[in-house]
């Protein structure tokens, strides 16, 4: 049985929501949508998402940027669980190397090797491989059936589910990580409170997020490449610090996140986002050039927090 379209469901309507950080009810429109799509598989079933489907607003109380109105959680989760990210998983070795380099770059603020860590929204488990290489006892949680199955084939410890539905005991982990996940979560504060519950008293929280506060984001405006249907919240340094403070954490460090992916994959992403001439360039680029690893910074930030 396939995933039903929103037009076939009762919850086919976007509804007003409060600010995910301060619960404020007043906001000002920042960007209007220019694309009309109502299929949850298209909207939420791929990590790349779709541009131009959201009304983004700015909270007048705290400045947080988020989608409002928004589809109900049941619709969003329905799309996530249908994810078929073979293309995402094709860059596995590159992602493992990027995660490993990030762990090394942040090791002064992370638990020592031997620690037990949980990665929420772990996709196919590339981070788990990097964490194991770093010396961690690595566990993952992921809603996509396809990605969990692929991870388990590799012998990784991945549980299918979401942060509100799992079997882990309180105080189990030395670190909980959210790599490019918090912007997807409907109730971000509830997610962080559950992370707090899962952490040991001296535990560490790692959040990697698309940063809408960078100069690149401000120059790109509504065409900022991280404004996608799958991203319902848009954080910057200030809003990450505020949401952590409100859920019992104190941010101790934030730094840019660099990663490495194949040039051809990045060309394909640019074409998907309708960057001018990207599709033509991708078709004309020789295969050996497409396979070249390319380090890049795309306005992502890694925040490290501790229990306060």
C-alpha cells in the first residue's frame, strides 16, 4: 500500500502553530510560498525536500524563523517514514569521513573515546560508523524503514522510531547528537527535553543545523538552499542558544561545519534546487571529475551543549 496524498486524508490542511522556541503567538511573514505541493512523499520523503512550499515567519517575541501555518505532525511523520534516500546513502564514505573529521575538530568539548552515544535521525548510519571509528559505542534512531534496513545490513545498532517512541532507559548515554535533525522535528523543545532525559548527569548534546543567520543565508534570501519543505524550523546561533536554555542546556561552543561530498553529487543537488545552468553543467561534467571529493561549507553550524 502506498502513502496517501494529503488530499486523501482528513489532516489535509496547514494549521497555525506557535513559536517552537518561546511559544509566542505573534509573528510577521518573512517569505511567502511560490510552489503548491500537497503530497507528503514529495514534501518530506527525501532529505533534499522542495523549495518554495512554505510560508516562513519571524516570531515577534524572540526572532525565531519557522514555517507557519504547517501540516500536522502525523502528515510530516508519514512522509519521513516513506523516505527512500538511496542517493543520500550513495555518498556514505564521504559522509563518514566528514563526520569523523567533525568529531576530531570538536573533541575538546566531546566525551572521551569509550563513551556511549546516541544519534537521533541517523539515516543509514554514516555517523555511527564515524563515531565507532572515533572510539564510541554508537547507537542510532531513524524513522525511515529503508534506511534502518540498510544500516542493519552493515551491522549497525539502529532502532526504527522517533525521539518520542523508543526503548532506551533514562541516563543511558554520555552524548546525544542531532546531525541535521532538529530543523525537521515538529516539537523541537520536547525533543531536547527527551535528549536531556536520556543523558547522564555530565552528558553532552551535539546539534548540527542549517544556519539561517549566516551572511550567505542573508544574501540568498528566500532562495537560501536550506529553505526546504523538510525543514520546518530555521535556527541561528541565538535561537539555538535560547531553545537549549529553555530545555535545560547551556551552549558552550558553536563553529562552522565543513563536509566533503563528490563534485557530481553536489552538482546534482544544485540542479535539484534549480540553480541556473547547474543541470546542464552536471550533464556535461565527465565522470572522473564528478567523482572528485570536494570540501565545502554550506552555512551549517555545529553547537555543543551541556546540561545546565
